[in-house]
């Protein structure tokens, strides 16, 4: 049986159980640490916040969380480890790089003037999957890649190609970030063109579009899709996400859909209060929204327990090789 790297070591893919395929325990946009009023990092505090945030979802049966924070967005593997120990939830850590516009491409773009950064990215991904992340002893269990709005930049193309090669070498799956319902088809085409296994690719944030033509074009590549931003109504309404989900299930795609929230339990940087209208649009954004609200609501339209089980248990298991 395929083994999956988690924050606390390798487990069988069959032991993943109900899985949220794209979440974050912590996230910091590059530059947060240049803010003089940035809250100092306090691991114990953050462990507490994460455990509290996961508590409700745990009551609904949540067993595994994929922490999709890549190398350049403030990833804290020691936090994943401590939260997993405290909660008993498996946490799968990522290796990978975010999109050029909001990640940290400067170092690689500088080196790229003279050196082969695609090869260097591949080395990083391979090291973090097979040796470990820093000195944590934690091995990455998933590769996270991302592209910007409406195009894949030359930098992002190198990240995706390095990821495809690392996936081919290790069997570790790739999950992606797409921006505002764009570039899903191009991501899948590029990754598969580099011989990544479509069964081990999940094109993410597809629920930021309800264009079924776009969904079917991505699905025609044989990859899975993540409807993985439930609750972020500031970006796209849940009603359209639900309509898309119900429609795709009705025409037979239950084996290719995974669910999540892209929730962020802690932001690195200066504390901030969201304006009231934004708060209202994020009222349901949590690790439990899918279990508590979305599943019961779509079940009223005829979605079955078997389909739900596929999306939360079987499909993640298969993505990870089980
Ligand atoms: Zn994310």
C-alpha cells in the first residue's frame, strides 16, 4: 500500500480517512516580516489557535488535512507537527512555490539569469520529499504549485515542470492554485506534457468558476479538481460553488472532485480587523463549513452519502496512491 508522508511520519494512504485537500494552518504573504508591527511568532499560541480551529471539524470526523502552504508563504512545518500531535489529525506538508505575483520569485529570478533554476527547484522538491524539510525531519507529502490570472509566466512554467519531474520520480501528488477560474486546462496540459500522472494531479480552486465548459475541459484531461474554497464568499458565492458541485456530480464526476476551504487559521504579520462587509462574506469560512453546511445542503438535492464519501475519502486516498 502506498505510503504518505505526514508531519508525524509515513502512513498508509488507506488510513487518511476524511480529508480536507487544501487548507493552511498559517500563511504569511512575502514581506510580512518587514512590517515593524508584525506580531512575533509564538508557536505555542499558534498551536492553540489551530487546534481550536480544527476542533469542530474533528467532531464531524475529519482525519487528515493537507497544509497547502508552499515554501515561500511562511510555511511552518514545526507547527504542523505540533498541531498534529495535539489534535491527532494527520497533516500533510507541502513542498512547492507560489505564483510569481504573490510569492517570492526574486531569489530564483536572480539566479535564473545565469543558472538552471528549473533544475534547482527540482532539487529542492526532491530533497524535501525524500530527505526532509529543513532540520524538522518532516518530509513533504504533496507538491503545491500555482499560476497567476490568465497566464502562466516563464517562472511559473519552470516551477510546474520541476514539480512534474519530482512527481514522476517520487509518486507524490501535485495540487495547484489557479487564479479566479483561469489556467486550469493549461496547468493540466503542461504537467501531463512533462509526464506527470494525471491521476496524481488536482487542479485547485476550480470553484472560483461556475463555467461548466471550463470544468469539463479540465476534467477531460483525466485530472481531479478541487472545489476547495468553500466559505470564501468574498471571492465567489457559495451558491454558485454548490450549483457547480451538484451539476458535476449529476453527470458522473464524483470520482474526480475533492472538497476543502483554503482556510487560514493564522495570518503572519500585523493583526488586522476586516471591514464588516468582508467579515459577513467570510462568516462561514472555517475547517468545518463543508461538513456542517455544504454537505447537508447538497444532499437535499439528491447528492448521496456514497458520492460524499468519494469526495472526502476515496478520491484523496487515490490521489495519494491508495
Ligand atoms: Zn491555499
